[in-house]
């Protein structure tokens, strides 16, 4: 009788232990399966980064910045620009500004002269700019070369348009043929920048080829993207913009 009681106790204990373990496992799994505000689950292994303060934030026509977002720590980039006036266009997020300073300095030592064209653009500036394009070319055409307010990388303070030292092809296709563009293609990633809108990737990025538009994402991601010749969308396994 006593033996039976002991055996029953052992069985009950084992059942209780199993249930307890299950409950414990459940409570451990739950927080991981809850989608985070900053990351969205997708079919790839890397989550889309939509945290606006992250240096690898994905901003495109499908991933908008929060309404009236303004980045932290904007400083003037210490590089020559095509214009002299100190305006917001000469600013970038601190990390990106320091990186572009280094890139320009190193390029110069290698005989490559670059000029900044346009860095940070506030939400209100982008709105004015976009509306001007719409009144000039109509909404549909404007959308092919200008971003809707809230979807421009320039609003992150992490992007900058550049051109060659002679200032000949600022934000124009002919820049792609220049030795400056070829140097950027080869070396930008060493400073944490990618050519954000490469040739032949229009259906993924939603933009035509822009050899002048550099986007800071940090060295580690930039090297992977440029080596594999992919886009930020492909890096995150995010859905293409023009499906
Ligand atoms: Zn640009």
C-alpha cells in the first residue's frame, strides 16, 4: 500500500513537472513572437529595420518615416559643396557627416575631387520640393524622380547627393560615367556608404539609377551590400517597391 502511494506521488510529481516546464517554455516564447515596433517579420532571415533613428533604417515608398520626423544630432558636413551658403542641405546625422568627411579626404588623397550637392532635407522642405515638381511635371512624372514627403532618404540625414569636383553632372545620369562615380562604386562602402539606387534595380528600389546618391548604413552592412551588388531592400529581404 505504501509502495503504491509512493509510486502515485512520483507520477503526480512528474505530471506536475511536465506541465510546469510547458508553462515556463510558453512564457519564454511569447515575448520573441510578439512583433516589435522597429522590426517587421518577413520571409527572409533579417528583419526590415524601420526604426527612424537606426543607421540602417529602410525608407522607401513602402516604408515611410513617422509624420514630421526630424533626426537627432544633425551637424554640418565638413566638405566642399557646390554652393557656399550654410543651409540644412549641408547637414547630416553626426555619424554620417563624420564618415563623409573621411570619404572626401581619402578620395582627395587619391586624386578624386568630389563636391556635396544635397544632404539633409527636412520634411517641410521635401513637401515644398515635391509640390513644385508636381506643378511643373504633374504628379505621375514627379513620382518617378522625387520622393513623396516622408519617403525620402534625405529626410533621415543619412543620405547625400554628390558630384565631381568640376560640378559638371550634379544629380544627372552623366555622373555615372565619371572617374569620381567609378571610385565611389569601388570605395564608398569602406566608409559605410552604399550607392543606394543602382542600375538595373529600379523595380526593387522604385528609383532610376542614381550614381550620385550615397546612403550611410555603416561599414559592415555597406560592405555586404556593395560586395553582393544588391540593394538595401534585398539585404532586408523586403518586398520590392514596384511589385
Ligand atoms: Zn539623393
